[in-house]
C-alpha cells in the first residue's frame, strides 16, 4: 500500500503561512472580501468542476502536476502592507502549491493540510506583501499536483510587519547598483539595489532572518547579515569589491585532468576539468551560528597528501583557514586519478562547542558559461517518491532547488555538470542553481535543506560539537550527463553499504494492485497456486522462483492464515512476502499502549511546534524511541518466525521528518533519525530477508535491495508516463540500490496497448511485480491477460538482469522520455513508448544510443515478433498508448 486510499493529513512547511484557528477565522470573516476560484484566470489545464458543497457551487481542479495547472487572482488594496489571505480548498491528502505575488522572483511554498471533513472546504491562512492598487496572486506547482481551490478571502486590514533596508557601496564609498539582496527565514524575498546602492525589503512577517548580497564577479563584506527574532536594525549595509586574482596568490591543486586553483588571498577556488573551467570563485560557508565563509579568513594554508579509499587513489588537498576570533575552517578536496569528478567537504573546529544547521562546501555567485547555446536544463530531483512527485527538467532562466543532486545539461549535445551529495548520515542536502541562457549564475550545494517536497514543517535540525562537518559534495563535468549520473551513483554505492541478494531479480506479485484491503489468507494461497500452474512454467520466474507478496492487511492475519500462505509458497517454489509500515501510526489513538512496553503512542509521535506530524494521513512516530523499536521488533520477528523471506516496507519518509526532539538525545536531524530506525529494522530482519522500500527517501540507500522508483502506478497511460518520468531521470539508482522497482503491473481494466506499455515500463526499470487479482474470485479478464502479457519469454529475459534502461534523450519539464536503451554482452535493447492518443512515427538515430558495436541493423520486435532493419535511423510507427521493444544482436548473428 502506498498512497491510494487513506486520507492524508499533513504539515505546514513555509514560514509565512499559518493555520487559521476557528476563533481567528470567525473574527476575521466579517472583514473578508471573497473571490470565487472559478472567477479567476485559469491556464495550463486547470479547470472548473461542479461542487455542491463549495461556495458558489464550483471548485478549480487540476492545479500543478505535469501540465502545471495555474490559477491567478487579481486583488486591489488601498495601501501597501502585509495582508492575511484565507485560502479555502478541498483535499483528501496534504498537497502543496507555490504562491506568487506580482511575479516576484521567489514564491511561497505552502503545504495545504485538510482540517475539515473531506466533503467540506478547509481553510488556511497565508500572508501576502501587497502593493497599493492592483496585485496578481498566482498558484501553481510544477512538480506535484496541488489541492482544489474553492475561494479566497482577503482580510481588508494589513497586519504589523517588519521592514529591512540598507546600502551597498564599494570601498571608495560609491554606491553599487544592481546587487541582488536575498532574505531567508520566516519569509523569502529577493530585491535589487537601485542607482543609489539602496535596497528595501518591506512587509516581512516577524521571525529570524538572514540577509545576503551577491553580484557577478564581486565579493561582499560581511558576507551575510543575520537578524534575531523581531529585531529591526536601522540599516543592514554591505561593502562590495571586485575579485582580483594574482598569480602569486593561486595554489594549483591538481591530479590528472582535474585541477582546483585555490586563491589563498580571497579564500575562493576555480574548478577545472580537462582544462575546462567549470566553476568560478567558489567558496565554503557555514553558520555556527555566526555566518562565516572561507572569504572571511585572513590565512589559508594548503596541504597535499596521497590517499586511497573504496573508489580508488588520488590526491587529497586540505585548506586550513584561520582568522582572529574565528573557529578554524577546513576545506578538503579529493581529486581521484583517472576520474572526471571531484569531492569536497567543509568542517569547522573550535575550542567551544559549535552549533549549526547549515554547511555548504560549494557555493559560487560568479557567472560562467557552463553549457553551449541551445536547450539547457536544470534538473529537480525529488526527496522521495510520494504523492506522484515528478523529476522536472526546468529550462535555464529559473532558480531550481533540488534534493541531494542536480544536473545542468544541454539536451542537444548531452553535455552536463553534475553536483550532489555522497553522504547521507546526518544531512538533508540541497542543490540550488540560478541560470540564464547557457550560464550558471549561482550555485549553492549545502547540508541543511528542507522544503515542501521534503515533507517538513520545521527547519533542518542542528548538529553540534567542537568539530562539525558538511556532507561531501560531488562535482563533475561530462560530455554526456548520463555518464555523470552513472558516476554519481557508483560513488554513492562505493562509499556506502549496498545490499546484496543471493537470488536473481524478483519476479512476482503484490496484493495491493487489485485486491487491496480485500486481502485474505485464502486469496493469497489461490494466487500462489495460479502462479505455480499458469505463469511460472511459462517463464514468469527467475531461477525458477517467484515472489508472492501480501501487502496492507497482512499483519492483521492470524498465524494460521499466514502459515498456510507460507506453506503454499514453499510448495510452489515461491518466496513469501509480507508488508509493514514501521514509522507510521494509522490508528490515531494516542492513549493506546505499545504491547510489552510502558509507552503509549502519545510518547512516540514526532512533533513540530508541539503538534503531531502527519504524512498521508498517518502520524509519524520516532524511529529512535524504544516503543517504536519494540513495536517494530514484534511485527518483524513474527513475519520472520513464520517463514517470510521478502518484506515490503512502506511510508518510510515519516521517519525522516525534522522534529522538536527525538528520544535519543544524540539524534538531532531527520536523516540521523531515519538511519537509526532503518538500521534497527535491518538488524531485526537480518540479511537473509529481501527488503523492498515503497514510499521512501531516495537516500540513504544502505538498507534495502530495491526501492520503488514511483508511487501507485497501476496500469493506465497517464501513470505509465509518470513512472517513465522517474526512469528518465532516476535510472541511475539501479547502481545505488541493487534493483529499481516500477511498482505492481495491473492489466485488468486497461487496453491491451496499455498492457504492453505497462509491462514494458516494468521490465525496462527493474524487478517485475504483477498486481491483478488472480484468486478464485478474480475475473477471467485478469487471468487471461496475466497469461498473455506476463509470459513473453523474450520480454521476461530483459527483466532477469534487473538493470534499468537509460533514456536516449532527456525530456523537458516533468515529462518522460519516449525512447530508452540498454546493452548487455549479447544484445542491444531499444524500448519505445507512445504516451499519446494517436499513432506516433518514431525516427531514432542509431548514433543516439551509443551503438558503435552494432554489427548490423537487424532487429526483432519482442511484442509482435516482427523483424526489421535499421540503417542510420530506427523508423517505427507505434499505435496509441502502446510500446515496442527492439532487440539487436550485437554478435552479428
């Protein structure tokens, strides 16, 4: 079970938005000016739907998601100020939207939490900085589907707010116009200095803030200014100066094709790969909590030494920076021999204990042309696979905040720059890029990143000690960005524990596809028998074995039911699978006692600002708490005792939430808590049980053999395209986990074209799991389609390797590629997908699939058996909603 049926309550992420209480709502309602959502301007597929219980009888649906449906209101106010805005919405689970005010450079990221019954509108209050007169308020979400909107209510009177101002001048006292000034904290804003070097940020909610300045080719003193809660300084000024480089100040840190020119005068570094400049004036920054950058230090001492680790050999360069009254800063650079990537990390050391929630070993605000002119994109990578979130390739000219890793790439040439984290024990990592044309204007790769799509309410937890350190960051420039992502995956696998499995890539079944909560032990036994009789003898197996999995509801079955199921699987040469959600409480009874412990659920909840945290309708429980671990141990040891050898674990992102506190006082961040919980889970199960992660963060990847690449795909074309979006930009996870999992394949109720496409999406991703009801009560359609589409021997041979296909081309926006390929020792496979409602003519250059070893162009299409020959082009017409897989024999036979 993942996301399908349970109502989902949620969290509030962004700081400028608060839930409105009943009392505040009642007192404010008389002042509200209402605008119905259906009266707004709609675009990108957002649509009006009837709603009998909505104000005005209508609501606006289809906001966000693949088309990025948009809604725009126009508001008129008599004077400038910070205005409360009540948003009335419908949602069955928590959903997020970006809210843009007057096309500002930075949007509010708001998570909408259902607080009313599902048939009524919930209300949530946000605060908007409005100008006198006409204002445009826009709602969108390019990575996830948003809530449905009923109406908005504008409160006529602005609330008390803060304002910040300052001057930016050079060392001679001359004003510096055009400097970007960024506000972070309880609100996010971006403004630019005027001709007099002045900036003003008006109408800011109360809270703590950080204000920083940046401009191409300049450095600023101080680097950033912090503002305590409710403090309003008279002025927050900065001094600007141009970067000046002298050859005498530059230390060349090099090994083979990689080089870093470190400027010991400024504390900045230029990165080169094969003599190509890939990053300029890069520096490190830490908040301890004082904001310090490597540019703030007067002395930088460089040390060189040889090293070897799991990845290979090379040279480690350490830059130790010292300054009066400052903690020591240490920057490390690992330059591997014969590799295109480099790693870097920053640490801070002090005599007194340091405390931080932000550490960046890699920042730059100096513009550099990193890609050729043309179609350039910056990739958003999701934190997890929940809520049908998509990977999104944003065209240059945007600020993109990605989780853990991002890549800047040119769609035509495939050239790319990859930046990402390779440590996942402490930090949630963000990679923020600001681009234009073919230029990278700003890069910020840092530990301490929380966002709407990390499901957090709170800011990142703090780490402390006499020495604190960032995650190691990967940076590499590649002629083909896909090779860069493959390298990134292999570095992550090489530096961490990658689970093994003595068996082959799983073929099998999962009950959540069609049976869902109608699961019984008898039905599971009947499915086991159907596989043994109808599917395993006809090639739906690997090494003669299939995996039969009971999903949600398995834990509630009696020992007798589960034993009968296990015995049936053993008789049928199958591996029995179970299901468990270790960190989510669906019951909601806070007074319930955890069996065998003195603890109640109330003591287990992960809280934010004192309140329980929900994802997907389930309360998150503390993975470090002995009550959680006792609960986990009881369930997992029962499955283990009864003979289960395969476990699907679900809703794991609950364990990674930032919290007010954790039971283990040594744990202070969500990722630390997640690691502790997953380590305990893995140790309880032991290495002899296969673990498959469902809803879960991408990283860390140390605990499971496989992970769902997407969420609740089932079998229609829209969801198939969604799953292939995850493969388009997440295929490389096949080298992080042992296998990718494309979710269960559901055939019943979908066309035969969709059936071929769905099976193709599974075998090109990794493990192959069916999901139809093959029990005695299952339909004749399901069984006939199972026999027809799950027993194509040539198709099944592809899945036995468990290796994901790579995209031939990238896809723009949140879309999926339509052509994928994979090579092994004997065959080149090319998979083509038509997600449209009409036949599509494919003309694919053979050169695009890196097929230099292709002896001739002869191929066999594995669904139809048709033969063909490709010259310089693969030319094929594919019917609507269908797929084809071509197999080329590389041996030339």
